């Protein structure tokens, strides 16, 4: 049901007709979103990504010469 | 050939790519595969990146397109609607928000992808409405409308129907309502 409604309205923003949350609730959600995201950001980046980049670079150097 | 600057930029954006990927996939393992695919594509197309524009927005576009073309179906099979990643990645006990992070993540995982991605892009990753609109290929007004609807839906999933449901308010406007017990909690 929701999908249907979203598709129909996808290209016609009707911001003013939407329900607007109390700014304090918006703020609480906003802070939680940041807490969620910041927590993920803080997780150490796995070595596999840096290894991959080193491999890509090595390959490029080899091909470049 | 990818420049050193591009390489440095890519490394600097890895944690953001990962955070966006985990938020989309709901699974850390899948998110890491998605980040790896994104890196390969970005590296192979580095000459298409225009210096001076947002590398984050450019990388998010690649990641998102990759997710929708390759991962979405796979994800559905293994996705856990209870947001297992909440337990797997959480390291910090400290919390800035009034809402419980684990509860919040379960609710976030239940949102539609369309709603989840806009909230993450605009509400957490630091992208502008304009950048999010470009990434999603829709009008800015559509993004604004989606963000609003996503918030309403999220509040509903969290069982928030009034300000009383969000616990002690930390902003100055509500300080007068704060009891010493509440103060101690913050």
C-alpha cells in the first residue's frame, strides 16, 4: 500500500500536505541518525580495503611502464 | 591512471562508504563486499571524477547504483529485519541521543530503502539535499518530501507519538523540565 502511494507521488513533492513532526521529535531522530552513523564511522576500516588499493596501484604501475 | 590525490581521497572516504553501505544492506559482510565493488568501479573510472566536486557524493552514487543493480535481491534473502548489524558493530556505550541506539537501528532497518537512504544521506552523512537529489536522480523537492515522510514513518516505528515519548530533552528550551535525576543521566 505504501509503495503504491510513494510511486504515485514520487515526482510531485507535496511537502506542505505532509504531516510535520514536532521539531523536538525531529531533533531526537536527527541525533539518533547521527549517533547511528557516527558509530559506524568509528569502526576501524578493514585491512582488505587498503590491501585492495595497494594491489590496484601495483597493477597500474606495472602496466604504466 | 588514478592520481595520488584521488587515492588519498578514496581512502579518506572509506569509513563513510562503509557506514552508508551498512545502513543500506543491514549486513556488515554484504556491506564490505559492496564497498569493495564500489572501490573497484571508482578506481576504474577515476578519470570521470571531476576534481572540485564532492568525492563523497560521487562515490555514494556508485555505491548506490551497485547496490540497486547487484545487491538488493541478494540482500533480501539474508537481510534480517531486526538489524543484526546493531549488535555487530556497536562499540560505543556512550550515546548522544535521547533514543536507544539499538531500538533506533531496528526501526531504521524496517524503513523502506528509499526512506532509509535519504535519511542517511541528508541526516547523517553530511550530503546536501541537492547532492542527494542528484545521487537518487530525482528533484530536490522529492528528497525533501521523502525525508519528511521517512521521519514520520520512523517516529511511528519507534512508537513516538508525542514529545513525552522521547525522554528528557537536552536542548536549553526544556531545561526547566529537567529533574536532577535527568541531569545525572546525561
